[in-house]
């Protein structure tokens, strides 16, 4: 699977001081998957750093990645940091997430 980085995503990587390797890690093991804001996109999230308070996991910052997929290409459209914990709305149904994982797309 080939990864294509848009100019916008490369600018955001520099702006938010992210690395391409960190974003690839989000692509491989997302903590949360949602429908993207743009047409035919998927948004993936991982906490920047997880703190464990007893059995509860908390964090104070999230790293998000917006991607678009073709058959043999993953296009990284944008990346950003979200301060705090974002609301959990518009999740992708679990069966679609499992299908994407079976196909090796996420």
C-alpha cells in the first residue's frame, strides 16, 4: 500500500511538529475512527500521550489524521492536534471498520 502526502498535510506536519512516522502509527493502530468532514474521507485519532489513573485512561491532547483511500493508495489529506478530548460523534459502524481492516486499508 503506497502512501501519498499532500502539500497541505506536509505543511500541517511542520506546523504541529508531528513526524510522518507518528502519523503512520496512527494509520496502523487508530484509537478512534470517524467519518471525515470532506467527501469520501476517514478521520483517525490517537491520543498524544495516555495517562492511566487506576483503570481509567485519560489524555489532554489528540492527534488526528484525515485520509482518503483508493485501491492501492492512501492519500493523507491533513493532520492536526486537538487540545483536550474531542466529542465522540459520527462513528463509522464497527462492521465497516472490520471490513477495512480485512482489506488491509487501516
